[in-house]
């Protein structure tokens, strides 16, 4: 599988995972409410709902599933992330609406012929007469139309756009003729699509990594809230103190993750909150204040790291990640378990000076533990430096100035027997980006102005690292 196809497939998987987690959860939530408290589930049926039931309308209705998959493989590479953000934003907002206003379709479908009955029975396995307003089908239809509008150019462009428009209108209209949605649902779905386009346009104006990071934490925040708020109801604890506590925990976590997302749009705030060491002690341990709104993200990154380590997504071989230069020795690592940390500490004992650069705001540093494990007989001087960088944070001038000042200090000290350890959560992006910056500065090159030849030279040096994500932070 080539890189482009892999990237498109990963984007599709992300969209499907978000949909597969959020949509069935709210469907099951409304179904549980119908069983316990039917009066809590309403309807938006109105006098405008005079659309007849048309059994074969399930054919254009089903085209939405086809377009959902196909769109990720036909849009341009530049449009891929925009399509993903549009669909994810629409899904998340819709599912929050489904939770806040549980609704169901007001009418029962009439008896239909055997020819179409199996289609609706299959539909009932993946969808229920809940999750009404806004209609995700209508929302997706408009998003597909806008995202796929420029796929075909040249002489067939006009015919293609007419066909695409007809398909998208048919998908939105089929939600009415299949008696899956009311008119108000479709109107709200189209309004949601417009909101998704506006929000995605704002995200697109930000640096690429910033927009990705914001969308990531918004998604985690919504899923965190829905999980805590819905699961107790599904377990039969509706209306109890346990359900209320779980909902409060969901709101707390959602607020914390949304706050992190907002920080990416305000990089100067990150510098104030993190680089000034207000979140960590001088040895890399979290201060009590960091466990306020930051607790959910700390928990999430601990779980992500444990999963990555268990699945060998994190490099276990410390020895092959060491890079030697005339001025210093440098390496990039992720969070480490005790046995590997002990190995690293013994290796660090060979050097007169160890500079531990903490590039991870979401996890406590291993610095204090590593220094404790080191051989006390060695005359190694350990120094902790907190850069205060968040996951996927773009390396702007503020961060670069910190790195340049660090490099100038190393150069002025003139101690060649120095080991620099750059640590982030997984050792794949932020820590590698800092390492690239220090290596570039050592060569007298500005990290933000690397030529193609410079990048090729860096890639040959960083042969054992996953560099692609690190380069994006510097682009």
C-alpha cells in the first residue's frame, strides 16, 4: 500500500471510528429512555410532514454510505483533511444534539412488499427511528456535494456537477420518503452542514498541525462526555446519584479537553502556562494545579502510551537511537517503563553532563526517576529543561527561540561529553523535531529554512526515527 492510499484509508478509518462510537451510543441512549421514560423522548412532526412513504427511496438513501467511503479516495490530497474535519464536526455536533434532545420518528412505516422489506430490516440493524434532529444524512449529503465539487475538471465538469447535485439532493430527499426523518430534521441537517463548512474553513486557516490538534481534542472531549453521560443510562442507573456524578465527570472532562483544544489557537497562552514551568516542578513532576482541568488529558495520554508500548508502536531499542556529533550526543525517546529507563540511566552515566529536554506537556517526565536509577559513583551532572510543548503544536518563533537559546548555552559551555535526551510521549514527533532543530543549528542551518538537500541529509542521520510527523511541526 503506497503512502497516499494509506493516508486516505487512515482518514476514512478515523471518520468511521468517530461515527461508530458516537452515533450508536446516542441511538442506544434514546432507546433506553423509551424503555424507562417514554415521555422524555419527543418528536418534531408538523403539518408540513405530508410526504408519502416510497419504499424504493431506500436506494438513493443507501448511496450516502457509498459516498462516505468513496469520497475519501477521490478527493485531492489537499482536500482530504478538510473532508475528514467536516464529517467529524458534523457527526459530533449532531450526536450532542441527539443526546440533548432525544427524538423519534412519529409514524410507523406501512406494510410493504417482500421486495423491499429486507432492505428496511437491514437498515433497522444499523439505524433506529431515533437520532432525528439534525438529519446526518442531509448534513452529509451537502458536505459530500461541496467536498466532491472540484473532483472532475475539463469538458465533463458540467455533466459531473449536475449528476453530483442530483445524487446529493436525492440522498437528502430520500430521508423523507423512507420515513426516516421529518422535514425539520432535514432543514436542521442542512444548517449543520453549513456550520460544519464555516468551522472547517476557520480551522483550515490555522497551521495544519494546529487545526489537526484542535479537532483531535474536540473529538476526544465530545466522546468523553457522551461516554460518561450515556453509559449509566444504558446500565439502568437513570435518575440516580451515580448517573448524575457520571454526567458531571463527563462535563468536567469535556471542558478540560475543550480548553486544551482552545490553547492551540492561542499559542502565546501555551508559553505562559507551560514554558514558565507553572505546570511542572523543576524535576518534571506535575504540580497539583496541573491535575485540575488537565486530569482527563493526563489519563488519556497514559492510556495511549500503554497501548502504544504494548503494540510496539514505540521503539524499545534505546541503543540504536543515539546520534553522535562533535559537539554533543543526542537522542529522542518517548515515555519509558522502568526496565528500559534503567538501561538508559546506565548509558547516561558515561557522560559528564545530561541535558534532559522535556517536550511533553501531557505526561510527567522520567527525569527524576532516571537520575535516581543512575549509578551514583558516576560524576554526571543532570539538568532538566521544560520546553512546554503540546502534542501536534507547531514550532513557532517562541519555541524556536527557546531551542536556539538552549543550543547557544550548549555551545558556550563547550562540553563535548554531553548527552541530550529529548523526551515526548511516544518519541516520534515533538522530541524528534527538537532533535532536528538542534542538529540543524549545530550545522549553522535555520530549522525553518531547510533546503531539500538539508532534509535529505537529516533523513539519512535520523534513519531509525519516524520523521514524517516531526517534519510537519517544522513546516
